[in-house]
C-alpha cells in the first residue's frame, strides 16, 4: 500500500474516533458508488452527515480544507443523497462536514472540524 493511502486510512480512523467522541454514530465508511466515494457517513443528533476527511503531513500545499472546492462539495451532496436512497432514507436533515487531520505521518494529531460546509 502506498504511503499516501496509509496516511489517508489513518486520518479516517482518527476522524471516526473523534466523531464518536463528539457523540456521532458512524453509519458507514468508504461507501462507494459509480459516482464516487464518501469517507464517512454519520448520524449527528438525527442529522445525516457526509464527512470528507483530508489528512496531510504538513500545510506545504495549503490547508487541507482548501482541497474541498465547490465542485467537490456538490459531488459530496449528491453522494449523500445516493447513500440515503440506497439505504431507504427519505427526507430528514442532511449536511456535509470536512475534517482535516494534520501532523507527521506517524503522529497525526491535529483535528479540525468544519460543520455544515454544504
């Protein structure tokens, strides 16, 4: 497995642990369909949430949040709708969050959480 992939998986595990510590229930991880992938799907106090996780060793290429542009947000909204439909969920509140996990590869330690970006 490539180092980048290991870093991403570690970031997702840390983000999942963080979300649980905040009271969210994890419904799915790495859900895929033909249109893309959702890193994490969670239930946060009755709100269905797609969580995009960005793990980086440094900010050398900008803050991880900068990697989530309007096109990516639109795709995440559509994917959350597809996930809900695939699981028989109609209606209800939904949102997209982004979590940045940063630090050296073996020491990812800083977690930042933007709620309701879309």
